[in-house]
């Protein structure tokens, strides 16, 4: 038994070393991961990941890259796709759109990948979608929760849309918070479009939007806003202020006594990563609505399996969380795998046609299926509340929620 | 203008060379005997030109696209070298003109469907010119001459404010910028990225470079040289120093605008960072690295820094910004005249007008 | 009425933070004539040291106490090695300190990995005046800023060291001729400026959470504040910081935050144009 274990660990070490040396030794073709059993007979299928490994969004990008490594390894261990091994090419978009475009071109023109998955912020997606889809004529999967309205052909979205985050969440908020809403927001596209949709749902459920305001991204003093919230007796704060402003904002809100007076704080991008931005008591009772929370591993065996596999391979700071597009990356890769299997080949037309209606039975948080013709994905949504620095599920969608896009 | 020539030669011959204020301590000044002076600058220029012309033939596709981007950035760096190296204006806000032109042509393409190269490039240059006249006029002209620090901070603030405005303005796309800009057209031909765009950008760079060369070697350039050497003296000779500076600033802004419109169409999107402080400082570093006051130095600096970033980000994924910062710091500390000072003498930087005075035995 | 009180308090506390950050910048600019583009990163280092102490299990206030000394020491070393070469060329100094700041920022980013980390405040909770709650920690920041400013003023005007500093400020050549070691004074001034930034960083990290781009945010505001206030004196940058901080905090109460943002800078530049010496001209305290 122990000899076997030594052999296992030695083989594991060697295979890791092979991975690493393969990655290092390729020089200008840097971050490539090839499977052990790559042979000349069947040409490999090349998967491209373009994500933020450095820069402010690095905490999410690295998680996505890890998920990709995990999924590709799993598929290769099972014999590959269509009998061919998968090769993973990872490029850093560096949270910087100019650098990103240059590096994405490498994936398309030098490495000639068969598919690209990546981009986290909407500005990154907008920057790299042209080189990938239009000039590069390659399939592109975007895995992050976003504002919707992305209907470019050959661009598939596997993260939650405003409809998925609001349709069930806002009625819950009205029931468990109140009817008077405030929409403090960061000033960029996602909050604008999300608020547009949220307002519709709020008003159709009998709620009222007291004010909707937009702040510069690095504003850190929110005294005027907090004051407006308190004097107008707002009951639910539907927040889309993002870091770095969100930490001070929540702290100032808490200190002004918002939660003490019965107010409900809500933020639809809050996941396990962002819990650390504030002290636990400052965000007690914060409600979020995402496609996955780690606490689901308690009662969903599939989620537990995925989470534990990730935690085993990648312990550390880069968490497998829904707000960092990690779940969307997993979902996107598995859906693509299913589409390639159905299509029988890797060329863009065939895979896109198959991906159009692809389904997976097992994903983080539950199954997922693409809505035909819309290039967006139905998935289960969960409402969770922060208690003592952890999340507790308080609501689950009945089935798969419709993204209602395009 | 003869007065300027006298003033300059009064400085250049006679005693030891007047060191330029930007030199750091311990910098060697290459004082060569006049008779043995070779002109290295044209050699450097010709070499660079030759290399640039054959580049697409030896590089792979995606590297040619990268090289095009570097050429456009070199054009941008040229605009900065003109204002600093030749007029002593430390403009920390060149990206304001670059980015506004980029946004301007992006809006033209998005809202008015204008993509013809005959319209958008001049439009970009004009937008750059307009903003440069506005900002330059405000900062440089006036009753009291403005200090160098004020101008540099003023341009910095201008760039920063424009960045914030673009980030906050929904019509301009906010933080996302304006994506999916269609290709530039000439009639029905579309300029796609690749060798054709490369030669187009290179052609524009060469033309602008030559025009700048003519400008700094002209009578106007003589006045500028005098400005750099000793502002007060030139003022006493009767030149309107502030007007000279404003003119150069406007020319620099025009070139930056031209570069900005090229960049917008090449990359396919514009975003607030194009207006911001980081981009502005980057172009300052290009010129500093290569060597200010030589025109070709800015081009070389852009090529080297961009090339180094490209290579570093491939091979030292996690720490390349630190390495880049270290390299820059080392150059600033030990070679403040830029890398080109390894080959270029001090005299070739600013002077070199006409023949050197004959030595009398 | 309570509204006005809360508003004034918030504006005052934000102004105090800006003053702390800008004080160091102003001292360096007045003494040595260079604008230290790495000042924001010194703030970041102060915040980082505080976080480091906290993550090792020490109480937060220990980190806050240590931060100014550590950052000041680093400032002293950097001045001796690098900064002093720039005194002859202020423009190159800006670029050199920019490169330095880049290095520091990316190092910290490598260490904390691009996350936003929160550090609890040593004195938490709020002080209640009836229906009005004001943050206890922010009150502490205002108090500390006041003490620091008073201390600086006393140091400069009442001690012999302060006398030497003022002499160097007003007429370096004469000071040197009188036997004052100006290079030592410059070293001390830079270290002190860095220490102030470190203190600012330590104090504000519970308010703004720690992240690698913390420093950049204050940099431009800092420069503008120094120019508005007037380079060359001690009280100048303080006044400038007060004005800029107050404007930045107050304007969003009366107009859209995005417009307020840009307006502060436009007003500041226009002001400097028409009064180049700033609010408080002249050298000395």
C-alpha cells in the first residue's frame, strides 16, 4: 500500500513536472499545457483561455485558469475529446485591454486555437471579441455574469444575466426587506443596464425606486449617498457599487445604522471572494443571487465533487466562486465538450450549431442548457444571505431560469 | 534669425559645452574635436528605416500586427519628443490628444458611419490640433510665463480629467469604451490588420518624421533650439517665447491626434485609458528611454520598451511589470540622455545647423 | 440641522485624510523642489505594513504605530540611494519616482494578489449624538491629523532642528555656507515625508480596505492640492489639501458625482493659472 502510494506520488510528481516543464520549455509559446499521452497520430484539439492573470482582476482570472486546467485534465484523463487530446493555451489579458488584444492575437494567429474562453469584465469582452470572433473567425465563450445584450454570432455566454439575477431575487427582497428601493451604482455599463431591468421588476412587483445614482469607480466617500438613504427611509439597497468603493460604502452604511433600522442590503455580484472586503458584522444580512454558492456542497453531491476537486488541486487564494466567472468557465467548457461530441468535429460552424442547444446534466449548482437561437444559458439560481461571514441559502429557483436575452 | 544663429554658435563654439539642465550628475558629455566629428544620426535613421521596411517579410503574422501597433505608438512618441526635446515643454498629457482623436473617430464611425481614410485621419489630426490649441493656449499663454512645473502638472491634470470624464460619460461607453470599430476604408477596400496596415502606418510615420526633421532644421527650429538653450536670452532677442511654445505644442498635439485615429482603427476599440495618465506617462518614458531631442530616439524608445514588455510578459508572467520598472529606473538614473547616447554625441542632439565654424590656425 | 452636522463631519474627515497624504508630498516639494510620484505608494506601504501586522496576529494599532517608522526608514534609504541624484533635474525626478512607484506597487500587488482586503479599525463603532451617528474611527483620524500638524508646526518653529530646516528651506546656499548639512536635512525631510505618507496609509486602511492601486487615487489630487496651496511653505500644502479635500467631498452633495469629480480639477487648474504662487506664497512656515 505504501509502496503504491510512493509510486503514485512519484508519478504525480513526474507528471506535474512534465506539465510544468512543458509549460516552461515552450519559450515564446509560453503557457501551454499538453497531456501526457499526446501522440502524433491524432492532432490535438487546442483550447484557448484568455483571462486576467495579473492586475486588479487577477483574483478572478487565476481562478478561471485553474478551472480550465482542472476540466481539461479531467477530459484528457478520460481519453480526450473525439479520441484526440486537448491542449490548453493560456494567455494573460492582464486587466488591460490593449495588452489583452495583443495576447489574444497570439492565441488566434500563432497558436491557432479552436476555441477561446475568457474575458471577465465587459470592457475586456468588448475589447477581445472582435479579434476572436470577427477577425479571427473563432468561437468565443464568455463565462461571467454581465449586463446582457451581447448578441454577436459565435459568442456564447454562460454566466448569469440580469433576468436570471432579478426575476426571482427582487420579489424575495420585497418580501424580506421592503418596497422602497435605492440603486446606488458604479458608473459603467453593467450597473446601467442591470438597473434598467431591475427597475422594471421592482415596479411590476409593487416596489418603488426612491433614487438611482451613479458614482465614479474610485469614489471612496459615500456620505452623501448614505445620508440620502437614511433620510428617505429606504428599505432595500440594491447595490452595484464595486471595489474599491464598495467596502467603504457598506461600512458607512452600517455605521449610519441602516441594518439596525431594519434595512436590507443586497448585491448581486457578492460571492465568497467579496466577503472579505468588510468585517462580518458590517454586511450581516446581505443578500445575493448567483448560480452557485459554496454552501451548496452540503446537499448537492455534484457541486461537492467539483468544489473538492478544485480545492484539492488549487488550494490557496483563488477561490472557486460564482462572481469570478469560475462556475461560468466550468459550465462553458463542459457545454463546449458536449457540443463537440455532438458535432463530431471541431470547426466553428459545426460546433456553434451544436452548442446552440447543448445541455449538461452536471454542473456547479445544477444542470445547464443553452437556449436555442439565443446563445445564452439557462441555469439554476440561488438566493443567499450572509450570516456571520458565511452564506446561507434562503431561496432556490424551481427549475432552470430563463436568461431572456437576444 | 541671424541673431539666433549667433546666439547659438556663441554657445556652441568657444568654451565647454553648456550642459542641458536635464543631465544628471556624472554624465559624460561627448566633446569631440570639431574636425573629427562624424554624423551618426543619419546612419541610425537609415538603419532603422531599412529594418522597418523589411520587417513584415521576416516576421510571422501576429508579430506584424504587433509591429504595426508599435509603429503607431512610435508616431505618438514622436509627438512628445517634439514638444519636450525641442521646446522644453514637459507634457504629461499627450494622451489627451491621442485619446480624444481616437474617441472622435470612433464616434464618427459608430454614429455617422464614416470610415474613409481620407476623412478619419485628417479628422483625428484636427481633433488633436483643436485640443492642443485649447489646452496649450490656456496653459502657456497669458501675462506671466508659466513655469515648467505648472505646464507639466496642467497637462497631467488635463489628461486625468479627460480620463475621468470619459469613464463617467455613458454616451462614450463609460468604462467599456467604444468597441467594434469597423475597419478603415478607401472606397471599397478595407484596411485590415496585417502587412498592408503596417506599411500604411510606417509610411505615415516616415512622412511625419521627415516633416519634423524639416521643422527642426528650419529657421523656426533654430529659434526652438535657442529656446532650449536659454529661454531668457531668446526672449531678449525679441522672440515671443510663449508663442513659439504654443505652436510646437499644437504641432505635437496634431501628430498625437493622427496617431490616435490610426490606433483606434487598428485596435478596433477605444477606451478611457487611452486618454489617461498611464498612457501619457508611457510615451514620456518612450522618449526618455530612447533619448529626447533626437526624434529617432523616441521611435527607438517606443520599439524597445514595447518589445521588452511583449517579451517579458511572455516569459516572466508574474513579475514583468516590476522588471520593466527596474529597467526604466536604471536608465533614468544612469543614462538620463537615453539609450541613444551610447552612439550619439551631444552636439547631434540639438545643434548641427549648417557647417561648423572653420578653425583658424 | 443634523444633516448639516453630518455633512460637515464627513467633509472634515475626508479633508483630514487628504491633508495627511498631501503633507508629506508638500514637504518634499517645498524642500527639494521635486514632486514625488511615489508618494501614493508610500501610502500603500503604510497600509500594507498595517495589514501585515494584523495578519500575523498582532493588534492593528501596533501595525499602525510601526508603519510610519518603517516607511520613513525606507524613504531615508531610497533618498540616499536614488532620490538625491534627481535634485538638479526636477522633471527627471518625477519620472524616476514614477518608475520607483511602479516597482513598489507591483511588488505589493504580487504580495497581496490583487484582492481587496479589509483591516478592522482599532477603535470601532460610532459615537451617537441623538439620531446622528458619526464614525469613531474617522473622528480619531481627524484628531490624529490635528496632533500631527500641531506637532510639525511646533517642531519647525520652536526647535533648533526646525530652525535648521527652515534655513535650508529659505536659502539652501546660505545654510550650507553657515555649516548646516543640507544633504542631511534633505534626507531627513524625505524620510519625514515618507513617514507621513505611511502614517496616512495606516490610518486609512480600515476605512478604504487594502488594494494595490490605493496609492494612485491620491496622487493626482495630491499634486493639485500642493500646487493650489503653494509650494515653498509648510502651511501651503495643508491649505491646498484642505481646499481640495473639502471640494471633493462637498460637491457631490449638490451635483452629479461624475461632474463634481472633473469640476474640482478644472477649478484647481484655473485657480493656479491665475494665481501661480498658490494660496499661500512665500517660503517658511
